C-alpha cells in the first residue's frame, strides 16, 4: 500500500475515532440533561404539596379546631332557636 494513502487512512481513522468519542460525550450529556430536567420538574410539582403538609395544614387544623366552633363561629341549631323563642314568649 502506498505510504501516502496509508497515512491518510490512519488520519481518517483517528478523526473518525475522535468524532465517535465526541458524539458519545454529547449523547451522555443529553441523557443527563434529560434526567436532571425531569428531576427538576418533579421537585417543582411535589414541593408545594410537601410544604403544605408540613407547614400550612397544621395551621389550618388549628383554626378549624372544635374550640373555634364553640367561640361563636357556629350557626344556632333549631333547638337553640326554639329555646330563644320560648324564653322571649315567656318573658323570662
């Protein structure tokens, strides 16, 4: 084989190998980028629910506790209304 052709063939082989390595690196980077994007969006969608569970829900439960209902936030029942009417009619 002609030495010039052999040198060109080896040069082409080296370029092809280098190109292959760069393409593999790009694919690897693209794969990790996809995984990180998916993880980011999972965190963005799950974090509000977690933060609500940890910080907001206990406050909501405290505000809707039974003692809030006994402090006048409850509508009177028909029995309470009937007692009020009877007390007004009786003049007590």
